[in-house]
């Protein structure tokens, strides 16, 4: 969700796979351990107990929670696995923070332990007690500050020295901030990345009257939908011409903008922030735009993207184009025995033959599971991810219309929109006759299940038939039939 990136749908995509293969150092072209080494290594695990941790996960977020689950499934967690967290909480499903977490108090907001991983994918709720029961050592509020590759040790902010056997880096991203000199740190200015940020925002919303949201991406759209549920005067400001321009076509964006306006949200499009101003009490009071106008605000939320949290891990090899830590299709970094997963990993996106970083929860979950499986078993199949994005807004009790859309694939080529947003609408992206990407709002579960099949297969589709479809259902049937029926072009 990094705004500065050029790709329309939230992937940071860089170079062809061939360059990736070239830059892998010889020592990382094989598995981190040979099969026999790995067997010995695993058998000798008790030698790593306590002072010498066999497996260490740095970061206690979405990917870390799913990685822990996979260690447990392989019987390799008890007494062997340690997780080092910056936050005070066990891993949770982070997307909830700008959704149900921000509901007003009378609309049953989500709170921990309700959304610990892995409930987001229908799995077990892994509370702090679950980690204890599984014999996983959890270090809370003690971020890693240094890594010594030669000695295989980590240093934490409290001064602990942790020896590891294998290391998984899952430090995610940090929110991009406005500089202090333009008011980016004033009281009343918020960034939402973790529970502490969301709690701080809620305490502002409780007293707020005028809310300004900077950024028309996922965070901006989700926070705005929540702010109007608090019955607050809400304005979204962004420099582009429409909401979520990296995914939405202008036509699709217009539908959502109208829906937001019906819910009371105001828009200031094509607007750049000059600075944020404080009142006489030092608290934020207004936003000044480059065009000279001033918008009053007592609460400001900045949602302008995120950057990979790589500090302290530079030596394992960073990707200079998409940012983050370079890994191969098994999430191995250039250093044997060190892996990176989730938002922070720059990995080969096989389906499009590109290097990408994906800042979405589906990839966090799948990359974690794939990496741990490869680390613990003889599994050598490389990761083959299909980009998937979703959002859910206006889902609180009493909302006139709940919104839930999903997108699979790549938004390249010509976009064909079908449906009148009643509430269904679909957009199909077709490139050289092939269906490359598909977006669906308010589909049935069967319809949503069809989307990944379409985006993965990229069938040749009859564009004219699709354009003439009288309903979303008919368009999806046409697309589905193209999976079986090749179209002559
Ligand atoms: C508010 C919000 C809403 C979102 N909504 C959606 C959505 O609707 N759909 C979607 O697909 N995706 C969404 N995302 C993105 C999704 O949450 C991320 O892709 C996912 O959380 C990535 O998982 P991760 O484990 O890589 O990183 P994170 O979940 O961010 O976890 C990283 C963890 O590492 C910790 N950490 C950082 N540095 C250190 C260190 N040095 N030592 C120890 N710990 C460290 C961090 O504090 C954090 O707890 C949202 C993200 C946010 C912030």
C-alpha cells in the first residue's frame, strides 16, 4: 500500500525474474540445510533449548501468527520456537484495526482477544495462553535492534542476546509519516498501524467534531467509513482524481465516491497538503492546502502508504527497487538459515514473472505457511502467489449498505464494467484478449470463489459478449464458460 509506487494495484513490482536469479549468491541457491544436515539439526534441537533458540521469528504480526501455527502443525514449536514482538500483544489480524475495531462503542467494536490470528482464515484463535500451551517462548515489547549474522545472534532493545538456529524476519511495514516540520507529529494527528495507534485514534474520535483523512487509499476509505458511523464531520483529501486509483477505474471509483457522499463523507480531490497547523493549545486545528485554502480539523488521520521495516536487517540483502528484504521462491534470503515473509519480503511473483512486495494479509498468511513448510520439510515447490485484495466497509449495525469487494489478478489492459452497483458490480480487465483481473462487489460466495479461478487461468474471453452482458451474473457466466471454451481471436 505504498503510495509512491507506480503499480496500480498495490504491488511493488520491479524486474524480470532473470535478474532475480542472477543476483542470488551461490550459497543461497540450495536449501539452507541439506536434507541430512536438516535431519541432524532437527534431532539435535534440544541443544538449542533455552539459551540457544532453534527457530526465532522476529515480529509478532499477521505473518508471524500463521508461521507459529505451521510450526505447531509440524510438531516443531514446543521448546524450539521463540517469537520476538515489538507490540504488547500476541499476533492478531491487523486489517481489523481500520474496520470493526473503529466501530463506535454502541455498535459492538472488535477487541482483542477476539481477532488474534488465525481467526481471519477460519483458524484457531491463538491467544497468549495458546502460545504458552504450545511451548512457544514469547517476548513482548522488546523489539530486535541488531543482528549478528556470523554469531547467529539477535540483540533486543532491553539488551537480551538471543542465539538462533534459523531466523524468520516478519517485521511488516511502518506507516509513512508527515515530517514533524509540517505538523506530522502534532497531538491529534494519527497513523494507524497497530493496536496502540488505533486506541489513540479512538480516544480522539470520542471527542472529535471535524475529522480530516489524508489519503484516498484503503486506510483512508476504511477510516472515513468508520468516522461517519461516529456521526462526525468527515473529509477525505487526496492528490489524485479519484479514490483508490491504483485499483479502481475512474468509473468504479465514482460509484464508491457517491456511496461515501450519501453517507456524509466529503471529498477534496486533486489537493495537496502544505502543512498541518496547531491551535493555541498545541493540538491540531487545521490543514492548510497548497492552493491556499484551510480546512478546520480536530482529528487528522494520515493514510499515505507504508514502508518495509528493515532497520537492523540490511545485511541480509535488501531489494533496491521494491524495497524490503530479497528472498527467493522459498523465502530464503541471501544468508543461509535466514528467511523473510509477509509485507517485508521482496519475492518472485511467478505468475507475472516479476519481483514484488505485497502488503496484504492473504500474502502474509500464505508466505508464512509456505516458508515454514519449506524450512521444516523437504518441500521445495516455489511460491506461486495470485494477487488478491479485498476491503469491507460500512459493516456496522444500522448501516444502510454494507460493502465487501474482492479483486484477483492484475488490473492491466482494457476494463469492462458490468452492473449498476445495486449493490453488485464487476469489472473485468482484459489484455490481449486474456482475462487478467476481476473485481466483484457484493458477490455470493460461489461467485467470489470463481474469481481466483478466472484470474489464475487467464482465459481468452469474448469481450463483446462481456460488454453486452445485462447483469453481473450473466457476465460471470460468460467468463466462467470461457474457462472451458477457448475463444478464437
Ligand atoms: C490498518 C490496516 C488495515 C489493513 N487492512 C487490510 C485489508 O483490508 N486487507 C488486506 O489484505 N490487508 C490489509 N492490511 C495489510 C495487512 O494487515 C498486512 O499485509 C499484514 O499485516 C502483513 O503482515 P506482516 O506480519 O508482514 O506484518 P505486520 O502484521 O505489520 O506485523 C509486523 C510486526 O512486526 C513488529 N516489528 C517490527 N519491527 C520489529 C522488530 N525490530 N522487532 C520485533 N518486532 C518488530 C511490528 O510491531 C508488528 O507487530 C491492513 C494493514 C493495516 C495497517
